């Protein structure tokens, strides 16, 4: 306890020294990773960044020994990716199992491999752009590094979701062709994306991470393509005048126009939340049968016809996990539709009901993979602060960071190949959002004081995965158990990276949480007497 107290005080002292040095414009030579500048609110602890100082994600030690491991810990009490290094012990597993006093055990077998990880990321919404361009140029440069910077400057995101025209996180409703009954799409234009700085922003992201994969999603077609002549209140697509085909061509034209300016895409979801939303923001509603027919008769053929889109990965659903049994059976059992589809996109908004590591809706994902193993699963949208009783931004909420980690672990352990957050940046109110559907974000910008922003616990929850699990990593077999009925097994997931590291992520969460002691077995190596602090997230890494 005294040792931990000393380390904690030492870290605070170093943080203070770094802040003072930077605030005096002195050059720092002795720090490879800067600690969080903590700000405490009624909801918890967030990290303040400004033109003088911002913390960074600690890089993996380049000289990690063959018998060493490194642990990064974040916690409700204020740890943010704090790094410690330890050493394995070499015992036979049977001896270890009988000698350890820890009731919680994690067993790792990197000979059993599961899905390849495509990556983690977020969405570049209009709201994110509006907020970004309000900030000072120095802050804008810093913000880009938080998600897409090289060498572990930030979260090392490899996925980006790009809306096709407006969403509720825009300042108003618009499309790329708002001229009524323009069946030949003569007035189609992406000029609005130039005007709001969207295209310039995407190119900046590409310059920081040339290997990023973008996928696009449409919330709604132009209003004149709907039966109700509106994109609000869950409209449906007109069937007259070949509107389904015209809408498919509209989507293809989006990709073709972006290709002309040097931006290409990896994927497309057929429709955002086709099962419908609250009716207060844009949507286009399909039944499973209608989406099946739209894909096989219109969208799929249109994508294959264009040499710009013929290799794009098409994902069905892009909606809640609860729809998986019905939608996948209806659409993927039809070979004429399935031949155009590569993956299944899911949202997390039923996550609060998946209160255990093997929650019901996570199980739907596992069953979907079992039934349709040739189609990948990708988590494509998540945010906190969307519920009426906890709406908007809660600066420093550790619970929201825990929920992110819980959902990522559940999705990954049930075959998701990646996880995509919602808005990259929001303001202190959780917007702008024309439909008053504000929510929270991992990075919150103070658009009144344009020289500062806040990094939420959600940001660090994402970094525990994305910063250390690069694209191309493979999920490995991880079994968690407890020998005590009074102590739950640890929530965890594991990976083998392309550069030969084993990565284990462990979550100790709960409304009433205490320090959790656990041990790890990996081949004939062991780590015993590990401690995950109360309400904490840990990433452990060692050489395979």
C-alpha cells in the first residue's frame, strides 16, 4: 500500500513538473508519454488538453524482454494508461494451479485463433466538423493526433464512418440532390461536403493514417424519393419511376464523386437503422424482406456495375443486435441477395441489457457467426448519453467508459472484427444536433474557449484496445474462471498482433467494485497476484 501511495504521489509530482515546464515553454527531453492533466467534475475525472499541454498514449516499450510483460491501467480514481512492467515466472501449469491463492484465473492459448481484427474507429459527422473548425489551429492539429496520429500518439484508429449527406448530427437536413424528381440525378453534387470542410478533414486524416479504412452510410435519400416526401418519421422508399434503382445510383455517384478527389472507401452499409428509429430524425425504413429485395434487385447490381464500387464491402442491417436472428435469416438465406453481401453491421443501443459478459444479445452475434460464418460482423455505431434520463455530456463519467469497454469485449468475444464509435467530437452540450438528440463523445470540445478540450474515460477505454491491437491482429482463446462463487470471473479478451505480441484486456467493473486479484497462465508461464483496481481497465502485453 505504501509503495502504491508513493507511486501515485510521484506520478502527480511528475505531472505537475511537466505542466509547469510546458507552461513556461521549456523543451522536455525526459518524457516519452505525458500524463493526464486531471479535471474533477461531479461525474468524475476527465483530462484537460489545451495549447500548452495534452497527455499522450504511452508507447509499447521497444526493449520489452522475452520474459517481461507491460500493464497499462486506467481507473475510476484517475489512472489513465499508467504503465508498469513485470516479469513472468516459469512454473508448470499444474503446479501453478495448485499453488496460487488467487480465485480468479485467466488461461490463454494463442494456438487457438478466431477472427482477424479490422480495427477500431469513429464517425466523422457534420457535428464533429462544426466543432473542430471552431477551435484554434493549434488545437485542430492536436485533435487530429488524438485519434489518427502515428506512433501511438493517440488511439490509432483504423476505421472511419462517413455519413452520406446529413444525419441528426448536422445543423439541418440536406441531401446531394434536393431538386424534386431529378430522376437522372443531373443536379447531384457533393459541393456541400467541400463547403463544410468535410473533404479537407478526411484528407487530413488520410495523411496521418494512409491505411485507414472508410465505410459510408446513408441515413436517408432525398426527400422526393420517399412515399411521404420527407425523411423524418420513418419514411419508406417510393416504388414508382424506378426510384429504388435511382436511389442505388445516387449512392454509387457518392463514391464516384469522392474517387475523383482522391478519397476511396472500403465499405458501405446498406442503410442506417432500417428497422426504424424514434421518428424524430432522418431514416429510411425497410422490413427485412424489403432490404433483401433492395439489395439483390437494385443496390447490389448498381455497386457491381461501377468500377469504383465493384469491390466495396457491403454490410447489411447496421442496426441493433436484437434484429440479428430475423434479419440475417431473411436476407442471407436468399442466395441472390447474399452474393452481394460481405458483412453484418450492428449497433450497441441494447447494450445496457447485456449485463453479463455472455449477455443475451452478444449471444445473437455468436449464433449469427455460427449460422453464417463466411460473413464478417462489425460494430458500426455506439455512443453514451442517448437515454432520456442521462442525456448529453457527463464530463468524467467512468461508468460510461466502463460501458464502452464492456461492449467492446462482448462484441469481440462474439466475432466482431472491429468496433466503431459515433461522433469524433461534440461540444459541451453534446451537439450540435438539429433534432435535439444530443449525446456524449470521447472528446468534448469547449467551443466557447477554443483553446481547450476534454478527453473522457470513453477515450481511454477505446485506447486500451485500439492503441495496442493494430489492424490484422487475431483474437485468441482466452478462458476466464473463478474458484469462488463470491467472486465473478474477470471480463477479458485477447489478441495476437502481427508483430508478435500477446495482448490481454481485462475489465473490473460494477456499481460496487473492489480490487480484484487474478492470475494468468500462458503456456508454462504464469503471472500471479495481479490486481485490477476497483472500477478499472487493464491492457497487458508481452512477446508471444
